[in-house]
């Protein structure tokens, strides 16, 4: 049955298949044999991509569930901020004040109780919990998934609460949000990033001045938060009136001296991310990048390829391609991938660039191989044909067809 196909696609996390089945006319509010809706299955799996497809098909995040809750309330309890926001934005305009209060109360309860204790209370189960790191590309952040007694949640309830408060216009002080971030002490975790993003979106003087003051703090974690906040200032959408402020230049003036002073690698990575995000033509940024080409920490070396100044068709520094060629042979896969990322779409197709890309054709990372083939094909380099054979089997349903078809386009251009 078509409904079974939808259930199977949702459980498998195949958003593209979910979309195809729904387009064929299957009812998006379908429930499984246990009466669980498709949206709740996506929420329980922390699958933002499937949830988005269902929401776009008209599934109601405020639809009452048999237990008296709603999918949105279930998302709040799940501890996954990205899924919560996805559902919230498809139902926020219909929320009553009572529902808003209920969502905040649920988020606050889980935040104050903690994921493990909350699970014990909800399930009545005893014994040790299971915990695993969960890197989620839907909202580009990380969580721990905590499981106990047949139930599991993400440990991002601080992030969920921070999101809801911001969406509902409840302004938390800088100190409150700063404390929430540092309580996690993990620069990649959702709790940290939501607190940082909410402060950055305000684009106010309080947050900016606080970041400046933290630059010289003896605690590296506090310095890392300051650097992350400056980076967020550069990448988030800002209110129009403050958008006229010279944030880019201020960030350069703040971050460039910091680079030469910082000794902690994790903090240094955040500072370099900020410099990589400014839209300012300053040769000092490139020179700084070159100084870190052999840094012992690969997280630092990953930032170097993006820092090398370039126009659409040429690298401006005489050593740039030499440095990229060396980093393309780096022992760390992340560094190699960063080189491929900046080169495969680069329009300045010189023999040196093509040679670097050709070196990725046997890389262990399949996506790197795919992008290298695409870059060579766009450069009209015949090595893309053999490279395409080295890519190996690909699940095209989950891949970018434009990338995968690059060698075929090359062949068509040269067919007779």
C-alpha cells in the first residue's frame, strides 16, 4: 500500500522518497499501526529534513494527539532545537497564549530537570542510560542522544528554551545566555550555538562590547565564546538599522591582533572562522592564513584554504597554489576536503589547480572524489572521465545530480 511506502520512507529518513510518495497523493497525516503520525515519527527520530517535507505538505504541527499533546510539544520535549523551530514556524501564528505558555513550561521543565533525570521520571526506568554523540547536519550542530526505558531525547533542552524565548519575544540578558553556553562547555553543541546565535541576532552594543572584553579573559572557554559571538555577528541576518554599522571592518580590527596573541587551538579556530567570514579585501588576512599552513592542529590548518585571497579567476598571492598543493596532501582528511572545497568551483582553471584536483581522485572520501571530478570536468580536463570511474557506487537519491553528472556533461561536449 502507498501508506506503507510513506511509513517506510519516514522511518528510513529518506526525505526525497517521502516527498515523492506525498506527491503521488498519499495522505500526509497517515499514522502507523501504533497510531503514531508521520510527523511524530520524524520528531522522535530528530529528523528535520523529513519533518520539513511533511510540514510543506500541510501536516499540522498543532494537531492534537491522543495523549493531549501536539507534535510541536513533542518536539520541545525531544530536546532537538532544529526540529522544534521547524515545527514552530509552521504553526506559530496560530498559537494561543496558553499554548505558548505550555511550550515554555515544557522546555523549562526539561532544561531544569536535565535529559537523564527527565527520562527517568518519564519512563520510571532504572539503570544506566545510553548516550551517544549525534552530529546533526540539519541545524549544523551537535547533541548527545540519551536513551532509557525505550525512550530517547537529545540533550539540547537549553537550546530549545533559548529558541522559544527568542521566538516569543522574551529577552534574556547577556549574562543569562552566556551562562547557558558555558554550562555546556562545548563549542559545537546546540546549547552553545543557540545562545550565541540569539545574542548575535540582536546585533546590539551590549553583546559586541561583551565580546571585546572577553578577548583577554584567562579562561580559554570564555575567549572561545567571544570569538564565536563575533563570528555569529558576521553570518546571521541583522536588523536593517544596525545592518549599516561597519561590523565587517570592526571584526577585522578586532580579530587580526587576536590571531597573533591566541595560544589555545580551539579558540584560534573560532578566531580564524571569523576572519574567514568577513567580506573585506584585506591582504593581512591572507598573510595570517599563510602563517598557519603547518600548524600542528588540523582544525587550524582546515581554515587556511579559505583565507587565501583570490578573485574569481586567480589567486593573488604567489605562494597560494603551492600552499594548497601541500595541504591537499595533508595527513588529515578534513584539511584535504577543505582544499577540494575551495578549488572544485574555482573559475581560475590553471594547470596547477587541475593537478591538485586530480590528486583527489583516489581520496578515501567519496564526496571529495565526486567534487574533484566535477571540478576537472568544468575545467575541461579529460582526467574527469577516469575519475568518474573511481567514484564508486552512489545512492543518487541522496546525491547532487549536478555534481554526479559533471563527467557526463564533459563527454557530451566532446562527443563528435
